C-alpha cells in the first residue's frame, strides 16, 4: 500500500470513528450520570458514533482542518516525495470521505473577507505546515521504540473548539498549581459557550506560543482517557464541578478527561499556556507507521 493511500484511509478513520478509550469514557459517564437530559445526550452521542463508524460517515459536519505531526525514529530519512504523498493522501481522503467544502477562494485579502466564496471541492482544504520531531525522549510516557521507522499522526481540528482556544502568558509565581488553575479558569469560561460537551480539553505549556501549541497538539495525539495523570485528573475534577454537563444540559460530565503536555521551560517568571476545549468528537486522530 502506498503512503498516500494509507493517509487517505487514516483521514477517513479519524473522521468517522472513535478510539476505544473514548467509547469507554462515554460508557463510564453513563454509569455515573443521574441527570435524565445528560443521559439522553450521552446515549445520542454514542448512537451517532455507531452510525458514523458503521456507514463511514463523518462524526461531525465540520470535518476539520488536517494537521500533520511526523515523528522520525533513529536512523531514518524522509523519502523525496514523502511530504507530497501525504498532501495527496489528505486530498483524496477529503474527496472520498467526503469532507465539507471549507476552502476559501481568492488572494490574501479576498480570503480574509471571503468575498470570492468557497471552492465546491472538499479536497481543496489544505493542511498547515507540518510539524516534524524525532522520537528519542525515553522519559516521556508516550515514548515507544521507533528505530528505522517513521510515524505520521493526522489530527483533524474543528472550528468550534478553535474559536474557544486561547494562548497567552501566565506568571507562574513558582507554583505549578498557579499555571494549572489559570488553565482551568480559561476553560471554565469557554466550556459554557462550547455547546458540544462533554469536552476533552487539551493543554500545552512551553516557552513560546509555537512551542505551547505544539505541546497542545502532542497532548491531543498521545492523550489516553484510560491513562490519566494526576494533573489531568485534577483538571478533569475541577471542570466537572461546573455542572455544565453534556450539551450544556447539566450533569456530572462536562469533560470526559483532560490531555496535558508540558515542554521545556525557560528561566523566567512567565509560562506560555495554550488551552483548547475540544468538542465531544475530538480529538480526531489517526496514526500511520512506515518503515
């Protein structure tokens, strides 16, 4: 199977099906909910997921903007057509999904004003610049041996969570809880407006805005609702105390869990904090591994 075909299949999989840890998290939520409206909403979400997976239909009408994160194992090199093959696979995936037409026509200013309208073809939606990293930090929980291989993660990001996302500085006051609590406050403020709860909020903390958001992307890619850290559980518990609940109906499940990734930090009183309140279909992630 060529790389572009693998990417096409990965995009369709990410858009149409939940990973098992997500299904398990919804099932756990159903067992603890007592609010009838919350129970109805959770059952509806699971029914939607079953239909989408069975018929290969998108989990959401907003099929998202594709983001690509590439991990290089030891002694690996990128083939000459590697990046182009990924782009071709993304285009084919959106065409055959099919994705929602979201690409805006025109030059720079015309795209900003959306004055020329949209392309009809969903495959015109292109990915931002790719993120490439090596895989050599054995101290991270997501580390797996990748010698001689390349791993490609495809992440589809919808518009609702994006307009509720935030990247800004925090004065840490030499207390990590200060940073986490500000993340919680920012998420509380936006979750009530999200609509598509329960959320799985993602948090990235770094030295620059780019780094904080790259950590946020990695948090969504590597996050596992069946394996939550102490910090992730703390954030989840605090956000579930808001009683926003599934689809804003109230209840115990405002979030299913939280994904947090903390990168290197500079000697400074400031931390750059990125937060993103994903909707209940996100993160939409699929991974391809090649030799």
